[in-house]
C-alpha cells in the first residue's frame, strides 16, 4: 500500500540542510523530495547525486509556481528567511524555515501578516522542542510548582574569525534556539531582561512574573572537546540536569529514574545506553580529534579527553575504532528529524503542528532585540510582547 507523501521543495541546500533536513526527507516515509533550488550549481550537482530530487534549479520561483509542491523548506541564511517565507505562504505552500525567522521586529510583523492572509502553516526550525530529553523535561516539571530556575550553557567554540557568524549578534542566531526553548518550557514570556557581555559572548537573565528565572550563558567560548549544551533546572525539592541532551539526572520525583537518550540517528545507540554519558563524551571528542578534515574545516584545536587513571573508560577506544572503521563524528538528538517529520504529518492529516509557529518565531526575535537593547544601554529592560500577551 502506498503511503501518502508530502511533496517537498528545498530552497537553499547548504551545509546544514544537506546534513539534516534533506537526509530526513529522503529517508522518511511521509516526504518526497520534489525539487531543490540553490544558486550554487556545484551544490545542486552534489545534492542531486545524493538525494535524487525530481528536478533541481537555480531559480527558487520555479518551486513556488510548481502546483505539485506542498511544503517549502527554507535553508538559506537568515537574511532571506522573512522574504522567502512570505513569498512561499502567498504561493499557497506550507513552510518550514530555519531559524531565526526574522532579523528584526519589522520583518517579524510582515511574516505574521502573511500567516494571517494565508492558509498554509509556518514552522520555525526551533528543533529543541522535539529533542527527546527536553520533551521529557517538560513533561516532568509540569507537576512541580513554580518558581522554576533554569541555568543554560550554550557555547559554540567552532565559530572562528573566518565564519559568517563571527562578530554578529550571537543571541539572534544560535542563541535564539534557547530563547525559544525558555518560552516553550515556561509557557510564559519574560517580563524583565538583562544581557551583559559583548555581541559574541553573553550572560542573559530572563525574569518571569511568577519569580521564575532563566539564565543563559551563550557564545563562542569553551572547548570543542567539551559538550556544547547543558541545562539545569531547580524548583522546591526538585532538580534536573541534562548534559548535551544525552544524559538526564532526575532528583525529587519519587519513582523516576535518571535517563540516557541515544544520539541523533541512533548512532552507537547500544553502546551509549550501555556505557553512559562518559562513553558518549569521550568517543565524540575522540572522533573529532581524529577527523583531520573536520578540524581543518572548522579550524578548531582539539585534545584527547584524559580520564583519571583510577577511572578508565569502559572500553578500549583504539580497539573500538578498529571494529567501527566507518565511525565519523556524531551529535546529540536535538529533535531535527522529529520536528520535520511531525510537520509533514500534520500537512498530510490536517492536524495542528506542535512546531514553533510564526508567532513563536516573532517572539524569539523580539526577545533577542530587547536583549540587544539591554546590552547597548547596559541596563535591565522591561519586556512587553507586541506579538503575544503573557500566557495565563
Ligand atoms: N536548527 C539548527 O540546529 C541549525 C544548525 C545550523 C544551521 N541552521 C540554520 O540553517 C540555515 C543555513 O545555514 P548553513 O550554515 O547551512 O548555510 P549555508 O551557507 O551552508 O547554506 C545556505 C545555502 O543557501 C543557498 N542560497 C543562498 N541564496 C539563495 C537563493 N536566493 N536561492 C536558493 N539558494 C540560495 C546557498 O547557495 C547555500 O547553499 C541558517 O538559517 C542557519 O541558522 C540551523
């Protein structure tokens, strides 16, 4: 029996989209890759060989005019996001766009107007809402009274001087993921904001009406040999720690256990579940350490993870590597795959998507703008959303 498939057109098929959304669309049962548009012909040649779309083009307008395409996936850099979303919605398509949705409040407003005048749904690629670890966190904390205190570290030390994002407002680009995560976990918007540091490295404080706090340390400091993201949650007699969306420690919920979440695409699932976070952490670092191409591409210094002699890793990494010669690097499960498959499912069965919506995309941009205002004024600012009132 043939399953219904959403016909998908990609606009922009660069490094992120080719490593994630194109793979998901190719390997999922609910999508068919109808077309890929990219201005780079070499990119089109490479992606054709790998993903076998029905056609490729350097003119994205061809996708918007194609009546067979149901869903447009936008993976260009952020400067084209708002414009392409509006054109795709006006062409009657459903749209999945990478973050950030908009570069400022004016763009966000224009996108929301396009959402209002069209029937197609818009999803923004805030995939952490679909990360299995964070979904479990959200489920657990519902039973705990607020105030809730969160501490989040998100450091991307691979952003170097040659990188497009170097010296740009980190909080609007990579940081926007965590602004959206805070909004989604709290189910409320902050009322006061403070940001210190520089454009690149920030300490962010978000205060909520009920006394809850969300602290975010984000930027480009740290070491690639260390895991990139860490979340801590505290409420009265309750605490949760999540390292890199893989290792979850749960305290204060009787009957609940600590948990481990397999990496993206279940790479080394059995071993991660058997040996735990130490295995994941050492192996991830070691694989990057040995991947000369990756190190050269990102220009990152790497080091061996050195464990105390009294605490040897539960495996011999050289032996392990000999047995698994195909091992490259791997990543935690940040929900990329699930968020896209879910959106395509909703398109096919007519249900309401749980993805971050246009309003969520607008809100994360306006929080980022207010934080940049706080940074510039060097003071705490009051936050009122023009796009959404505070959830009750
Ligand atoms: N959700 C996540 O975890 C995550 C991670 C990394 C990047 N991203 C997002 O993915 C997006 C792309 O980032 P990237 O690093 O892959 O960028 P990239 O530069 O590698 O890819 C962008 C592609 O868009 C193409 N393009 C540019 N203008 C175009 C046009 N007019 N028509 C068609 N194609 C066009 C470029 O040729 C390029 O291939 C960004 O928005 C970024 O924020 C998301």
